[in-house]
């Protein structure tokens, strides 16, 4: 084998036909001198737990040495074998089609190119830990490149990555994006805005810096030398994907001028920036080193994503963007939402994490009845755990202390944590056994004991629907070409029990034609729980009548407020929880 230090890997990316959504990639491998070289493209993007089969977008694969074509063949769905005949330098060229707008997939048109690198760059098998360089050749009229990759001194638009994990974790924006920067926690932060928008750069510099400072305050250090926000502003946009020293955000270009829209953007910033510590460094042991050929299973995404969803609220509170009341309202609503999901009593949050690859990103009409999001349930687990730790320590500790300790422990160990290690740290910080908590809320399907936990913090939580009678059919429906069709049915509701089905066309209820969403129909709202209604549907072209006995709405609607008569311990717990 040739010594690893002698091998050089370089890429050149150009855009001959951006209007047709293509990137041209040339990969040069020198110093390997093998009979054959297998080059592979990842099948998924870390942070988005779905096999996306990026190789499906590759075409025109060619390999040469000294200007002569080399034989090659596809040996796996994402692997090309190049018969190099011990050539010292091999050039591989291919095209990538990129036309999916999301934070995790590449998109190219005549205005810009966004490269999500797991779907663009291949790697030689066995050389994931090898360094590489990337040269970007912008399309005519494009003048800027934004990325978290390290620039190569003296070479325009040329970057280096110490290994392929770094390369794959460093998306690239190419075009004429609006670029500005700010300093926070001793780190330069660059913001690259594509798509225009009614944002105020000076205001964003101040407010984004506040979020950075609050996140850094929890962990005591900011691990980056520089950080890049790539923001895609579309007519409607949302979502984000975390990276080691960058993130990609989707936003609404005209949403910055409204209070709701602006707070929503800052929440997204807070969520993705918090990932800088939680999952990009303090991570489940299964999430790195990555296997880019297969699923990487873990039962701890409820910490990686759920806790991050929770901490975006804490960062917003501590940065002064929401009030304590808004903070409590948001968390109480989060508990309500999870409690109202039938699947939360079927699938544990640990199972939801493990099954992310086959369930969360592949929902169907019955998903709400069988699954729960590890984002949503993980956030609720974070809320309960945070309050429980503050209660156990009489307000001297919180979940912040657990997260910081785990971050520093993983940093020292240079590896991720196991489920058992995370539980052990919670018990160490709190001084209490959390076995029952884990059995109920992590590995079990117990609904949140909201009155108990919020009560620890002096927050009174009540269910506004308790004792109320509200007839409920239990379906969602959608109007298509003037006809109303059932799109989902909630488990154990009237429609579920009495035989209605997804895809049934709703025609009438007790003879009244159905023209709008069923749950708002007077034919339902004017009835009482226990009444029997005749619902006429068309199923597979046949008319059928169903006698449906209306049951009560099974959900809850929680409201919370600070108890003015809370005791001293409750007040200490609440302050440890808020810790502004």
C-alpha cells in the first residue's frame, strides 16, 4: 500500500448548465497506484435520518489516467469501481442533478448553487479520514462562495477539509448572496442570505449574537474559530440542518417584518445553533464515526433533537425575545400536543429514535395513531427532566448542568455517549435514581404527568376541556375538485370504531350535504355525545351508509399560570428552570 501521506485528493466543481440544475464534478486522486479504486457516494446526510440514495442523481461517470479512458463499472448502488492499473493519477468526472429545495439536499439554478456535500462528493473506499481540497468555479456573474470549510491561502474559492467527515459536514453556497458578519463569544459569524427579503441586517447582527452568547454561557466555551449561517429565503420556507461550524436555514423572505415571523426565525437560529454542542459534539455514540453506506441506529435522538427543540425556547427566554409567560405557554402547549397524539401511547420516544429511518420521514395516513415524533416527545421529556432535576437539588442544579457535563465528558473521551452514560450523568447531577422516569417517559409510553412536574416549579396547569362534552367524529378531510375525502382517522374515535375509512368520499351527514371540513359541520357540532348520525360515503365507487355513534373529544387543552401562593422551594425550582 502506498503511504497515506502520499495520497492527494482534490475536487473541482463547475456549473456549465446551472439553468438545467447540474453541477460538473472532477475528482483527482493521486499517489494511490492500485489495481482498482472504489469510489462511493453517501446514501444519507447526517442530521437527517433517512436513506436518500444520493447516487440516483449522478450521471456521466467517466475515469481517465494520462488522458486515456479507464474501464469502470457499478458494483453497488452507490459505488463505482475504476480499474486504475496502478496509475499514479486518476481523474474521475461526473455530473450531479440538483433540483430539490430543502436544507438537506442540493439545488442549482441560474441564480445560485447550494451544495449539500453528501450528495455531491464521492470518496475513495477506505480513505474517509483522508484530507481533500475543493475548488469552486462559479458560474458567470456569480461572485461569492460561503462555507464553513477552511480556505486555502492564496487560492480563490479553494478550500480544504482534514477528512471527509468535515467535507460532508460543510455545505457550500455559490452565487451572489448578501453576506454580513458579526462577532459573538469571540467567534466571527458570517451570514449568507440568498433570495432577498425584508430583513434588517443590523438588527439581526445584534439579536443573533444574543442567541450565540446564551448558548455559549450554558457550555462555558464556543468550540468554533468561525461559523457560517446559510439562509435560503423563499416565498415560504422553513427548516434547518445543523453542521459542525455552520447551518443551513430555510426562511420566508417577507416574514422578518412581523413579530411572529421574526421570532420564528430567531427560534430556528436558536435551535440549529444549539446543535453546535448537542449532537455535533456531545452526541450519541452511534452517530460518529459515520457509516455513509447504511442507517446509523440510535435510541437517543430524543436528546439530540428533542432537547434541542426544548432549548430553543430556553435560549429565546434568556436572550429576552420571549417573556416568562410566553415560555410557560409554549411548553404547556408542547405537553398538550404530545398528549393528544394517539401514537404517543403506542411508541416510546426511544423507539421513535431508533425507527426514525423508516417512520418519521415516511409518514402515512395512520402515522399519528402509531408513532410519536422524537422531536415533540423529546422536548416534553426535556421539560419534565429539567424540572425534576431542579426539584431534586432544591433549585441548585438543572438540565443545563447535565448537558455541560456530558459535553465536557465526551470531549475528554473523544467519543459519543451511550444511553446508560447519559442516564448516569442525570443521576449524578440530580443525586436521584431516574430508573422510574426512564421506564415511564423514555422506554415507556406513560403520558406526561403535567400537573405534578409543573407544580414542582409553582406553575398551575389546568385542562380547559375537563368535564366538557364535545361530540367528535375523529376524522380529517380534504376537498379535492369539489369533493370531500377523509385523509386520516384518529384511533378509538367514533369514525374509527364505526367503520369509516381513509379515502372515503364524504357525501352527507343525516342527509345534509358535506361541503366543508367535517369537524366544523353543523351536522356534527349541533349533536350531542352519544347521538347516532348516518354518514353517507362513496367507497371505491359504491355508496354506503354508516351509523356512527358520536363519542366525546378525547384530547386536552392545557393552560398554565404562575401560582401566586407558590412556596419557597417551588420558586427556587422555577428560577433554576428559567435561569435568566
